[in-house]
C-alpha cells in the first residue's frame, strides 16, 4: 500500500494563493472523501489539507480584524 505524504511547506505556500471559495471547496471535498471512505489510505493527506486550508482562513480572518 502506498504511503501518501503531503509536502507541508509547499502546501502552506499554495494555500496562500487560493481564494476563500477555493479553500472552502477543498475543505468540503476532503471531508466528503474521508466520510465516504473512512479506510482510505489518503485520509491523513486529506486531513493535512483541511488543516492548512483552515489555518489560512483563520489567518485571513485575523488579518481583517486588525
């Protein structure tokens, strides 16, 4: 079975360039994938994607508050 690993630093750079709509879409898509196939070996990759997209959304929200 293949081990799927995310390049954390590259993905963090990538999400900074995405629109809010894209970030929300990725989060929803990853959650749907995890829920539809809980034993998928890529689920940890999807969780990392969700984490970094959420981090970016929070950072943007906090930036607007300043």
